[in-house]
């Protein structure tokens, strides 16, 4: 439905120097899917979104929506933002304070000079969808943060856009309201079958909402995949570190087997299942292990053949309600692990760790695509 190909965007900084904000960005968004651009501040995700909206003019590349080219450097096409007719919700919502709820949503339709009866039908239908129909006459300034967010969404939806663009729309809400609105936004997107591009720096938000995620760093897309692929099979150390919490274990490959490699590391011999097709013996590597994949026990575990089993010492632990954060010293390395609150091993006591080879992901080595 949306195709972005080889997009380059740059701007001049305060010293007049060219800054490459977006470099060779390409991705496809199927119809009815929510696609998220995820990355830290300054990575180019908002610039990419604004380029799709027509608010930024890229240096080169091509953007196509439903078979219609809205930008092409080669064909010299640049469709103005108002003629693209995309819906967009900004981080600040951009609610008109001097208008009530109805007027805020109706205004884009009034500009198009639709009949009053048609405007009212469309406005009330979309206000019902976002659960604001009971507040139709309320001043916009008297709405809560969550209500303002839904009002901004309603104003974008009333135009029945082929594409919805969302630029960190939940970042101004408190944590509990953000979680609730995230669920509501996901429901609306699925029910209305809206093709959506969503920008955020919040990893949990991206994992919860998206059908597919593009992780960006320094103006480039470094990995595209489903939330599960991004989290469980990160392509590189940056993705593993940025999306969630992980342990990094450096080592050297000492042997290769049919379905795994053997790594000599600071915690001892480590068996890993991923990356064996692209590395060779004596290759230095970094292995990523998520804290929830480090299984803890006070007695030696009955490990299956090939599991990684170690003995360590509890160096610290934090009670976080539904789980405990353990820090365990194993050899030269301190590992982070998550455990059920029923595990009460005191700080300073010995503890056993088990890590399945398939949970050990090689994320960095000198070979391309490792």
C-alpha cells in the first residue's frame, strides 16, 4: 500500500553544513497494517514520516501510495501535502483551543465545502468510534490528555485517509493513560483496517502495537521485522541493546557443530545456535542473552543435553513486584536475570544458571550479516 524506496533527506544545520537526516531508507507497508519506525532521538524516523506526509522535500528517492507516486526525484514529482490527503496526528495534537469538540473535527470537512448534513454524519460517526460523542459540545481546552489525543485522532480519521501517519502521539501522556490509549489505538487500527505508519522511541510501545517494525539508527534502517523477530533475533548489537534489556557476552568461537557453535567466553564455554553459517573457528563474537532467558535455581538443574549450565553468586537483587531482578556474577561477567518472587536466594549466596543454546544470539562479529 505504501512503498518508500531509496529515500535520502538532508538539511542544513546552524553552521550551514549539510546533515544527512535520512540515508537510503526503503520499506513496504501492506494495506491495513501498522508499521512502526523505531529509534532514538535524531535517528531520522520523524524526518522519514514528514517526507511521506510531504512536509519535507527529500533529496532523492521515491514514495508511492496505492500505486500513486507522491514523490519521485527521478520523475520530478512532488505532490503537495494537502493533495496527498493523508491523516496525521502530531506529538502536540495541534488541537484548536477556540473550537469545541465538534468544530475541531468538522473543520477539515468544512474547508472542503461538504454539505452540513454530510459533515454532521461523518463527524458523529468518527466521534462514536473514538468514544467522544458524549462530549461533542465541550471546549477542546477542557478535555483531558487522553481525550485530546482521541480528538486529534478523530480529526485525522474524519477525512477517511488512505494512510494514517502518527508522530509519537502518546508521548505526552502519563504512564497508565499511555498504556490504556495504546490498547485503544491498536483496537481502532485493527477494526478500521487503517494502513498506519507510527513513529516512536518507546520500545514497548512499538512491540505492543506493530505488525512490523523498522529500527533506525543514524538515518538508516538497520532491521525490519515483526516484533518477535526484532526482539528475539536482533541483527546486530545496536538492535539488541536498544530494544529491551540484554546481556552481552564477548568470546571467541572455538568449534562449529551442525546446528550450533561453541564460544569460549568470560562465563565459560557457551553454546549458541544462531550465526553458525556466517562465522568460522577463532572468530571473535558478541552473544546476546535476554534476562528472562537466564533460568535460576538454588540446586543444580537437570539440564537437557547441550544446555549451558553455570554456577554463580548473587551480587544484587531488586524486588519489582511481579518479578525479581537478579545480578549474578559468573566468572568474569555479571549477568542480569529475571525470576519469580518466590526465589529468595540471599545476596552473596551461590546460585545455578541455565541458558538454552537457542536463546543465545550472536549479534556482532567481523563477518557481514553474522
